[in-house]
């Protein structure tokens, strides 16, 4: 019967390191070998523990919600108002007075320039029913089936400006009818320079 326990047959890790130096930070495994004199020596194992480096983090640029919806297609939109800018000439504004206060009067030729882009524009309003901008544009394209472009602007009091680039489309929408959307009549009238949204009659 052995008098020593199994635990006594093992040496502590500090005793296995030559010169009493503590193990290095690589935590190399120690294995036993026999030298030429027959004495058992302790040598560090060549199988070193290699720490795996984390995969590189690739940062992606931030994209907006609109870019994510549209995707990579180059989609450009232009508002109908963008083409309505009219430069003011030297003789377009006439200085004067109004009620004893300095005022500027716009010349007739400049008024015609301002109104020219709106010549083929209609004012539409759905009687007895509210309709959204997108729904109105969709229904008008389905009813009128314009050959040219159709652009709309949402106004107050349930009124919309509808500009048609084709002259035949314009007169057809103005004279044909009656037009009905969602079982409600659509009022279509010609735009005039004195048109007021608060009084569309």
C-alpha cells in the first residue's frame, strides 16, 4: 500500500520553470523530455497557443430612408413650380404711390409673363367629398388618359391646380364630362389670374 497520495506525485507549475521564473504570458504547455544524461528535464512545448484575431469590422455608409426605398436608381423629380420663375426686367416694375404710400406697379407685359405658364391649367374640386392628392392624380389620369404630362398642386379648401402640357388634353378635360370620382361630381374650371382659393366659384 502506497503511503503517498496521488496529489503528492505532481509538482506545482512554478517548480517546472527553470531558474524559478514564472510562466510567461503565452501560457505555453510544458512537456517532459529526457536529456543525454538520462535525467528528465522539462522543456516548453513548441505547440504554442495562438489567439485567433477577430474578423475585421467593415463599416458601411449610412443611407437615408428615401435612398433605401428608391434603391440605386437615379430618380429625379421636378416640381411644376420650379419652372415658373420669371426674371424681372428693368421696366417691369413701375414706381408710384398708393394711398399716399410708395408702391410699385407691375407692368402689363410682366403680368402676361407671369400668367403664361398657367395658360393650360385647370382648377378642380370634388363636390361633397374630400380626396387625397395621390388619389386625385391617379383618378384623373384614369379618367382623362392624357397624351402629355399631368402635374397637380394641392391648394386649400379642397381645390387643386391641374396643369396639362397637351392642348387637346386640356380642352377635353375642360369641355367633356361630367366627370365623376367616387360617385361625386368633379368641378372643372379654367384658371384665371383673378382666381381665389377662398372663393372658387
